[in-house]
């Protein structure tokens, strides 16, 4: 399970980065609508959850040893 979470975290971080770069590119050429700035937020929330899970699971595993 931990490997799948880590892989999901990596792919989500790549998608998140591309969306943020896309927002900056769009912003450079035009004034985008307000909703464009909210596009990265679901991915950021998912990254936060998976990051916290991996952080906590690492220390839980170390405490068991």
C-alpha cells in the first residue's frame, strides 16, 4: 500500500507542477478568470494528505522496530 501511495504522490506532484506552470503561462499572456487560480488546489490537498500519510507511516514503522 505504501508503494502505491508514494507513486500516486509522485504523479500528482507532476500534474500539480504542470498546472501551476500553465497558470503562470496563461497569466503572462492574458488576465485569466478567477477560477483558473483554483485549479491546483484539489491536487495540492491530495499532495498534503499523501505527504502526511507517508511522513506518519515512516515514523510509525521506525517505532515498531
